[in-house]
């Protein structure tokens, strides 16, 4: 059997469709309910202000306080960042100062050991350089404060020359030099055949010379080290001078 739709023959008639009508009814019902709910809510808010005024007031006050304190908070964050940077810079500066102090202590130790050092080398070099051939050193005492020499010779003029040389040493305080315990001994003649042909007796002079050490400058030390060809100590002094110039700058 063939289904036939008679409504198609009439243009003024609207074809009724079940699903379309149901959708329109549901839509109109939803919109109507929505409007009713909105109207009820509106009426409720107008009548029952006690339910939301305190909360809104508290929220507004809180927001206002936060807005007022916002610049201070932002400033606190900025200052905290600067404070952290200051702490970092201070820590780096402290470490740098500690390193500098350590290096200065090392430099001072270097000065005491290699630059100032013991007077033994310079004293020995000057003694070896200026002592006459006829003068004999029987005892030699030296420390950081002074020296003592026990000397003997047969010629008083040679002894005086040796004393004059000692007075010219830059490492010695000339006004502290003392000559004492002078002893004059006669050389005994030998017995036997040599006694007849023996020469006149010789007088042996024994004495003690002592004095205080003098601290000399680096230029004087370099001059003495150059004269003695001790370029190792010269390099150490020049290294100290270079390091000292760096620390001063």
C-alpha cells in the first residue's frame, strides 16, 4: 500500500512534524523556567539583603585593604631582592677580604723568610771579603741582634785595619762596636839548634770584637747580592717588591 500525503496539495497548510514541535515546546519551557528562576532570584536579593551584604562588604573591605597595601608589598619584594643581592655581595666581599688577609700573611711570611731573612749570609760575605790574610777568626757568634768575633793576629796595624773594615759594614751599627778582652802573648822560642838561630819573638794579639746588627734596606741587600752573584735572592726580593706593589694598588 502506497502512503499518500494529502497536505501537499494545500499550500496554506503547515505540515506538522512531531520531533520539531517537541523541541520547540522543550525550549519554550526551559526559557520560561529560566525567566521564572531569574525573577525569583531578583526578588529574593531585593528582599533578603542580609544574606549577601555582610559578605560583599567584607570582600570589599578586604580587597580595599589589599589594594592599599599592594604598593608596600611590591616595595617589600623589591627591597627583599635588593637585600638578597646585598647579602650576596657582602659574602663575596668578606671572602675577598679573607683571601687578601691570607695573601698578606703569606707575603709577610715570605718577607720574613726570604727578604728580611737571617743576617748570616751578608755578614759572612762581608767578613770573607774584608778580612786580611794575617787575621785569624777563632770563634764566630751571630744572631738576629748582634755578633761576636774572637780574633787573633800578630800585627797590630792589620788588626786596626780589620776593625776599620768592620765599622764600614752596612749590616753593623758602627756606634755599637766594642773591642775588649785584649790579650798580648809572646811566641815561645823552640829548643835545640833552632833556638840559636831563632828570630825575635813575635807578639800575638788576641781580642774580642762585638756589636749590634743593623737592618739594611732592600736596595742595599740587592747591591750586596749582586756583588756576591747571588741572583737567587735577588729574584726573591724583586718578586716581593712586585707583590707589594700589587697589594698597594
